[in-house]
């Protein structure tokens, strides 16, 4: 029986690799930190021989035969959110950021759906996809694109599992030892930290349920009026959710069986030093290799 199962598994792998799946990747955000995760997933799929169509503002570093891009605008800059210096985000009160997220998400969806290239793509009748990959980050209204192609839904997030993902899967993140991702806490919280963590989770939950989701539902109906399935049906339709975390640099916490950790997928192999830095390291008799906080050196 074991040999038979192994034979079937090998046959399935080779069949998929030889024919390849048609995959639609929706990478809505124009921030490279978010794109890095989605693009790494796409690269792995391309290397496996699948055909990928990406809805994104980013171009590939070099042309790829089985890859095409459906261009959307720079959602951050066009909507005005990109005018803010990224360093200034750290100065925003953390409670205010919970209110800003739904607003930013709604503006992003509106700008994406203005794309002529995207609308022409959605009007075609000859497009079919087996799998759709969508980033979860104030982008739930774009589930309407997935509904149109009636394909398997895989989602990913640049965070660990938290309220946006838990609501989709029925997962639980007890605030007594699972800190909100926006807070710089660990599982070892004091009583005051646990109290504030619970308070922040309640505030986030309130704005999520009464501002963010109603807004996303409205946009779903606005841009996909002919959808056969409702927003709520699509919202809980994920087969897999990739989360940007790894047990090696985290702590024990609940994860639903559909939540799979892929932390580090975007990390590339280390490159060797340039020749001049290698020479400098060699001539310094190794002392610079023991400096952990870095150093400045003027190269003539």
C-alpha cells in the first residue's frame, strides 16, 4: 500500500511539473517589503514549471518565458499615502494606525480597479486559471477577481497570523501570550503588557468588524456586481494561507492547519565580499572580522 501511494505521488508531481498550472498572482501593494514575499512565491512556482500571470506594478528583473505582468499603478503614490516619509510611520500613534489601515486599503482598491490594463484583462473570456494567490493586507475586495475565475485560492501575508487571518480560518490567538504584531511584545508579557495587548486587540477587532470589512464588502459589490458568490463566501474560501513567520525566531502559538509558515522564503544566499573588501580583511590580520557593530574606513 505504501509503495502504491508513493507511486501515485510521484506520478502526480511529474504530471503537474510537465504540464504546469496556470496561476494568477495578485500582488496589490507597491511596497517592496510586501512584494518581496509574493515575488519569492512566484519565483518558486516559475522554477517548478508553472505559468504565472502577476497583477502588480513591478517588472521582473529579466524576461521570463512563462511569466507575464498585468500592470497596475503605484497604489501608494497615486493614492497619496506614498507622500509620507517611511521613517515618519514610526511616529504615528499605534492606535491611529489601526484606523488608517482601512482607509489606505479602500484607496488602494479604488486605484487598482482604475487600471485600464487590468480591466481589459478581466473582460477577456479566454482566461482560465487553476490557482489564484492573493496577499492579505487590506485587499479583501480583490477576492472578486478570484471569484471570477472560480479557482483554488491561496493567500499569504507579510505578518504572522493575527486578526485578519484568524477571522478567515477560525484560528485563535489568545492575547494572554500572543502579542499583536503591531506591538513589540513577546509571549513573556507582564500583567500590564497583557492588559494593553488585550485592549489593543479589542480596538483592532472593533475597527476591523465595523469599518474595514464593511468597506471591503462595499468595494467587492461595486467592482464585481456580477459575482455569483458573496463576499462572505469568498472570505472563508482559502485553501492555504502562507504566513511570514518561522518557528526558529518566534515562540509557540496556535496556528490553523491551513496556515503554513514560510518565513525566510525571500532570503537570498549570501554573496561573497567584493575583491577590495576581501583584500582589506586579509591585510587587517583578521581584526575587522571580530567587529560586530561595523566600522568606517575611507578607501583611497
